[in-house]
């Protein structure tokens, strides 16, 4: 599940909707024949409502949203297989073995994907191309391999989507400041920082933005501005290690002059 409703309808969306409708219909129709199946379906959807609506999980990986729902899914599957196994024992042994092999292969492939952050976030972005968090995470991976132009496009799109929905991610703005600093685009840094400080209210996040902006000034030789910003960042968050480091650098630079 994503944090943003899709504005495009694809064949995959239609098939997913039909699958959900069919599953709910099946659970109602079999409530007397397979009560455990119906209970499992109820737990499945209730679990998703808890982890994606009542207490939304911030992690982007879908696994973290399926821990509770999977309990219901397991109950439903066991109920169906137990029922079929009584009626078609030989056939279902084959089905169970095939299912175990398939699930093992899928689990292995997913675990392999987790081992490679770039491929993992690329896959998450491909699955949810309009999800700001997926866009930002993949942009960070692109930054790690110096594909800053592509990363900037994703970050700007993520920021615009968040702004249009009335929310803002401080980390996406901060990452954009990092890219603009490496490009030595001070005007871009200042513009982005002003937007960030206008909307971001959390003290820790504001301190982070100020420290990044301070580094931009410092790297371009404006030590006095960098010093003042770092001081302000440190007042907001005394644990901001970057701000402390920039203050030391500025102090050293100023003393030499």
C-alpha cells in the first residue's frame, strides 16, 4: 500500500480490485462451510487497516505492512488446504509441494533484493512511481552513484507531490540542497532552504536544513553566513553534529583571516 492514491488506472489495478472483490465475496459465501477461511479474510483486511490506516507504518517496504494481515492469510490458506486435502489427498500433496517451492523461490529472490539497496529502491519506485517516499529513496540511491541530475528530477517531483497534498518531507528538501550544493548553485540552495523553513516546523528538521544550508555557504567561501546558520541550527538541536563541525571549520577559517 502506498501513501498516495493512484491517479491512473491500469490493467493491474483492475485485476487487483477484482481479486479483492472476489475474495470478500468468497469469504461471505463460504462462511458456513469454511468459517476459518472467513475469519482469516476478516483478519487479513482488519490487519491492513491497522498497519496502513489506524497506526500507519512509515517504512516503505511492503513486508512491514503485512505482518498482522499475514496471520489472517495463513489461517485462510490452511483452512482451504485442509478442506481440499480431505477430499483430494493426492492432488493436494502436489499442490502443497508446488506452493512451498514457489514461496521459497519468491522469498529467496526478495531477500536477495534486500541485499542490494539500489536495486531494492529501484524496484519500490518502479512499483509505486508516484509515491513521494519511493521517489525520494530511489533519488538517494542515485545520488550515491553520482547520478545527480536524475536524482534532482525525482526529488523535485516528490516535493511537488507532497506540497500539492499539503505535506512536506524535510529530508527530500535537504537532499535537494545537497545536490544543489555539489552543483555550486547557491541561489538554488537559498530558494530551497527558504521553502523548507517556511513549511517545516519540527526543530530537528529545521536544524538539519540550516546545517545543510550552512555547508553550502561554507563550501562556497561565505564563512560568516555559514557560522551564523550553524549557530542557529545548534540552538534548535544541540545534538546536531554537522552544525558543530561547520562552526569549528568557520572559526578556524575566520581566525586565519
